[in-house]
C-alpha cells in the first residue's frame, strides 16, 4: 500500500514513464494495451487513438500534479478511486505523480506543507493543478482555511505557477450545493477566481470516474487541453445531453410518460420527463459510459436525471417537477403561474377599458365625418361639430 | 349607415392603401407561426398523458410535435427576416424608422395616444394612416422578444442540429445558466406572446369601433378609410399620418392581391 501514498520527496519520481511504473507494478502489456484501448474509446478517439495513447504512456514523463481540496464532500475523489478499472486508480496515485493531496497524504502538518512548496517551486510552470471544491470568499475566506490560510490565498498562490487547471466536479466548476441560494459563504467557482490559465471543467456531482481518467489521459497523451464547449467542459464527454443517449428516448418521442413513480408506466420503463427528468437540459456521458463500470445510471434505476453536471442545478428545482420554479418568485411559482396571473390581469384590464371607452367616448363613437349617428350621413368634408372633443 | 364605399362626390372619406401585400402576408404568416409555436411549445412543456398499449417504436407523436415546433420556428425566422428587409424597401408605413420614436413628433404622438386611447383623459381624435406611434413602439418591443425567442430557441436547438444557423446562438447558454435556465426564459417569453395577442386583438377592435376607419379589415385588404380633412388638434402632428399618398375613394386601383 505504501506506493499509494505520495512520498514526501518529489525527486524519486522524476524520470520514470507511466508504462515503466505500470510494468514494475506487475501490469502485463496486454492489460496495459486493453486499458489504452478502453480509454481512447471513452475519449472518442477511434482505433488510431489507441496507439497514440499507448505511445504517450510509454514514453512521456509523468506530469507532476497538485490536487487541492476546498469546500467539497470528496465525492469526486471517491468516484475516481472507486472506478472499476484498477489502472484508473493507478493513474491517479502513481502515474501522474500526485505530489500533494490533503485527503490521501500520509504526511501532515508542516511536512505536508513543505511537499506542496517543494512541488510548486521545483515544477513551476509545469505542474497540473487539480481542484476539488469551491472557494468561499465571504468574510475574507474564513469559511475554508487550511494550515491557517484561506482557500482564496492558497488557490492564488498555487494556480500562479500551474500549467493548467482541472476543476473537478460541480463545486469547482459552478459551486454546487454550497453556492445554491442564498449561498451564505459566497462559494465561488474556480474560473471566477483564477483568470489567464486554461481551466478544464469536469462537471458532475461527482464526475464519472472514466471521464476523469479520460481527461487526465488526454492531457498526458496530447500535452494540451482537450476541446472544450462554451462552458469549458471537454466536448468528448459533455457534447451530448443525457437525453440524447438515454435508452428511454423512444418512449419520449412516442409520448409515453411515467405519470407517477408507482404507476404501470413506471414499471414499463417509460420516459421520466414528466417526473422532472433533467436529461433534456443536461450534458453528460451517463447514457453511454454509465456508472460503476457501466452497470447502470440513475435513469436506468427508474429515477430522473437531476442535472448534476449543470450550473445551479440545485436552484433549478423542484427535482420532481417538469417546470422549475422561477428565480425570484419564491418556491413553486412557475413561469406558467406568473403568465396566468398577468394574462388574467390583462383580460380584466381590457374588459375594463372597453367599458371605460363606452362611457368616456360615448359621443365620439360613430361621430365621424359623413357618419354621424345623430345626423345621419353627412356630406360635410371637415370634422363634424362634435368632433373636437371637450378637453384641451 | 352606408357600408359600401361611398361615391367620390358624397364621401367625407378617402381610401388609403396602407398595408402592401407583402406586409399583410407577413402579418398572417407570423400570426400562424406564433399560434403553432405556442401550441406545440406548451405541448412540449406539458405533454398530456396519452397511453396506448402499443410499443414506443410504433408511435412518434411527441417527436412530431417537436418537429412541427422547430419547422415553424424556421418559417418564423425567415418571415421575420423578410419583414426587416421590407422595412427598408416597402412603403412609408412599413418603414423601419417608424418603429423608434426618435423624432420629437413621434415622441409627442406616443404621449397623445396614451392620453386619448389608453388613459382616455382626452378625446381629441387621432388619425394615423399607418400604426400610431405607440403601436409602432410596441411592435418594436415585440420584435425584441422575437429576437430573444429565436435566439433562445435556436441555442437550445443547436445541439440537435448540424446546421450552421442554430450554432450562431450558442453564446446564449452560458449567459442564462445553461439549457435549463434558458428553457425557463423561453417558456416565460411565450406568455409575452399570449399577453401581447390579447392586447393587440382588443386594441384592433377598439380602434375599429371607436374610429371607424376600417383598421380591422386593413390587414386583409390593405385599405384604410380616413377623413378627407383631418380634424384640428393632436391628429395633425402625426408623423406617420403626415402627407400620405391618398387616392379618392372609389377611384382606386386594386391592390395586387
Ligand atoms: C423562433 C424560433 C424558436 C425556436 C428555434 C424554438 C425552439 C425551441 C426548443 C429547442 C425548445 C425545447 C424543446 C425540447 O427540448 O424538446 C422549445 C420549447 C418551447 N418553445 Fe420554442 N422555439 C422558438 C420559438 C418559439 C416561440 C415563438 C414560442 C411561443 C410563442 C415558443 C414556445 C416554446 C415553449 C412554450 C416551449 C416549451 C418550453 C419548456 O417548458 O420547456 N417557441 N422551443
Ligand atoms: S428519461 Fe429523461 S433523459 Fe431519458 S428520454 Fe426521458 S426525459 Fe430524456
Ligand atoms: S443522470 Fe443526470 S443527475 Fe444523474 S449523474 Fe448523470 S448527469 Fe448527474
């Protein structure tokens, strides 16, 4: 087990490649290649990608990595470590040379801090910074302090020398539950604090282990940031909605919906749209890669997607309603309730106005040139005498 | 009451050809699109429970409904684009300059319309050959909502399509907090269309009833019937009602329709 624990010295890990590390740990070449094939499939690279991945892992030096934890529940680390594929955990713990991470570090106190400082000084401009958790900025950052320093301080210092940043999970990408209204600690996503560094958003609460591994392998293989969508998420994993890869989709298109969780339709496996499924507005790989080594995913277990890879998904609730509450109008006020009230007011207003018109414009109605109701058809070309109205 | 076009000699009215055929065509196609988009949109938002014993693969009504929504959206967009073009080449009532009360006369007219028609604190008759200045301004606001509805709709549609056009709007997504947030706003904006329609239809009836200038039928035939000499007062300063190409009633060429 001791190889799982990052050593207090960063020097011993300098020269080996990922492949050397793996074979020295007893991984066969066959298993190694299988892993490369699987990873490139996850990344959507196709068959030529396998060789690229294999070559990169065989020849490239491991990347030094610093992994910081702020306001979070560690579900991202958990997800990663529990990946069914043993090499995934290996990648994290050995191959990428994880030099500092509070959760798994054997060292503590000053020893731990010195590892961090050694790494960021020695590998300035080279190391990869992984962040799990959001940064609370309220009250000068007192809501999250490590070793007597606020998260804001730490992230500023460590990010300054990083080559790139990976924001793990919804917390680091968009603040997750601690940023939900009213966000008492001003939990802030990393991209709002650090500017001028490439940031990869690996969204989800937590992200799928294979997606996390895929992003790391991509960085190892190609030495550059994967293609990102408008929200900074790698396109390889977040370009399609859960809805577009959902096996219940034919039921959606056929208009066959579950109406309540215990009905006949639920048993038949109909679409969960009317139960509040957020699949149509959520970008993630749950429908293809699935969870726990492809065993299942929430919708397959009969529960709608809650949109965990989208920003402010906690505030887009209630989770079991199709139409969310409208921001600023209180709980369970949907766009439809607002619309109905304003619409009804409009109808009442128009009716009132019609009555008013008949009172106020009693004389004017029909008193047009040539059509005076009182005088019969008039031949006068100008305005009739009644026409000017009485007011100024 | 004489409901036929009076003879030129006896009439106090003149016929004015206000809405050209392309404008009328735009209007009704637009109305149809909005009707279809609202109906299919609400079905998307809240599909009824239709239960059949058949397999999902034999039925596609919900997919078809969405298809109609998206197809109507394209028609809506091109029709709208055409109307903008017509704002530059059409007659003066259709001109884009009417839609913004940038001139003093237009701003004053907005105020008079508010006084005479909405608050009814004054009864001075107003005569507008085109729309009145307040109506033009309202349509301008409506056009902004069109743009929003198109942009939000196509931003959501972008990931279902390989066409380039929807991709132009993906920048909307981060601003509105992703698809979920945008969908909310798209849904809320639908109510704007409904409320607009209520007020719009009411005011057309109102003007037709109070003024008797044939506003209601003008969007069908293109003609309005206005007093030959405009009465003194607020009606005079109208920007859009200012010297118009009038034709004596009865002696006019028909519209190309
Ligand atoms: C002009 C371009 C428009 C486009 C491209 C568009 C596109 C869309 C899209 C992509 C959706 C989401 C459908 C889904 O995820 O399955 C949607 C929903 C909807 N659209 Fe549109 N739309 C347009 C205009 C309109 C207009 C003019 C209206 C109404 C007047 C409207 C009303 C609605 C409604 C009510 C929904 C359901 C929203 C919800 O509750 O999720 N749309 N539209
Ligand atoms: S269950 Fe959810 S993701 Fe699947 S088809 Fe229905 S709405 Fe889409
Ligand atoms: S199905 Fe939706 S809520 Fe569930 S893990 Fe996937 S993205 Fe998150």
